[in-house]
C-alpha cells in the first residue's frame, strides 16, 4: 500500500541487472535450489566410483540433503500457496483491516467451490437464488469469497 515502496520496487525490477524479472522470481530461487540439490548430489554419487573413499561421503551427503529437502519443501509450498491465495483476494475487508494470511502458524486445510442459496425477501414476494462462492479453510480461519 506504500506508493514509495511500489515505486522503488518498480525501479529495481526494471534495472538491467534484474532483466525485467518481477520480485517473485527472486523469491522462488531458493526453493528451486532446494529442489535441485538432491538431483545434483544423486548425479555426483552416480559418477563417483563405488570403490572410492569419497563414495560413502557422497552417499551421506545425499541422505542429508534429501532430509533437508523433505523438511523444507512442504513449508515452502505452504507459504507460496498462501501468498498466491492472498494475492488473489481483493475485498473490502482486506482494504479496511490488514489481515496476516501468511503466517507460520496458519496452514490451508481445504479449498473449493460451493453453491449457496440466498433468500431475497421483497415486499410481496420471497425469492431464492443460487450463488457460487469459493472458500479457503485454514486451521484457524475460514475465508469465503466470490468471483468478481
């Protein structure tokens, strides 16, 4: 919401060193590296002679990198999923009161589309209409949205 920040970010993104890439592409780089490390270590192990003393070190390194990978990737995917949901939400409530959707203590349990039935009561009539809504159920909050 800070115009000065947006202007600085825009200037940085348009700099030749950034090759016109958006900030999100730089935020994804660590995740890409974490996913490539086990593949790299596996290739190194395959190329290392099995009778070499370095082979056992390589296998141990592959085991450790795979352990880090299995711990980090679910957390990173959860964060990026929450960020993408938050970026997709444009509502009056978020404009009035900042809501910290991206939090380490919050995780997405379920999301999907629902049909709700809305009752319209007029002066002489009562009418029921269907409305499609999309929900995001987190461990501590339920967000119900509709497409604009």
